[in-house]
C-alpha cells in the first residue's frame, strides 16, 4: 500500500477581515465619475522613503523632500475640478488614512474620497502582498467610475486590461519629469 505524500501549505490570508460584510463595505465606499488613483513615493517625491518607529516617515535621498512635487499635481488638476482622488499608497496601510491624507496640500485633500486600503474591512498583511495593480483594479471595480487613471512608479502585477490607465513614473523623478506631466495632461483630456 503506497502512501501519497502531501505537502501542507497554510491557506492564504483572507483579504477581507472575517467580520467584514461586503455589502457594508460597498455602501461605505464613496465614488466619483472621474478618479485618479494616487501613489506617493516615486510620484509626489523621490521613491527613497523610509519609516522608522522613532523617526517616522522620512526622505532618505539627500537634497530631496517629501511631497516636493505636489504643486505640479495641483497645477495639472486645476482645470479638472471633477477629478477625485483615491489614495493607493502604502502610507494608508502603514500610518492610516487620515495621516496619509493630511500630508497632502489642502487643495488635494479636498479631492480625496477614499483609499484602496480600508483597515476596517481588509487584512493589512494580505492586502500588502497584492500587487499595486490588483489593489487599484479591485477598488476601481468597487467604486465604478466612468473613467479613471493611476499615477504610480510600480507597474508590477497590473492586470493587462487596465494597463492603459496607468501612468508609470520614474521613481526618482516622479511627476517632475516633463514627459510624465505631458502624459497626465493627455490622460486628463480623455477622462
């Protein structure tokens, strides 16, 4: 009698917390007709950002500061007041939604309608293991905007059907790069 060898694997952690009710999460999700999914690191400032329990979040590139390119995004979005922002940055998972939103300028804060991660409904470890593109596409499907695009320096794992909506930035230049600004202007015209 041969014995079958089985390898045991732990089940993957659930994305939704066990007590989360999908209908409640859908009801609590704010939406808009036009949405920008916004990453911070590598978009609004250099990607070399670190977190230390005592020091907090800090820029680790000499001569660079956090959110140094925020005025560029404000200027690009100014002609489009109907474009809302959903935060797709790891800052929300690490420090919380209110903290992440508060780091933006008042003009950008007023556009923020939510984040791809919601601590009440989602398991942070499981969510953190999802590629950014999956995080964004899942949130986009929940919100159901007429049009959307994402600014991110990470293009790994983006589903093929939504890659045309991603403007991939250079992690060290972010939106300060002229070709990226042009791509954003063109995307905004099409929304």
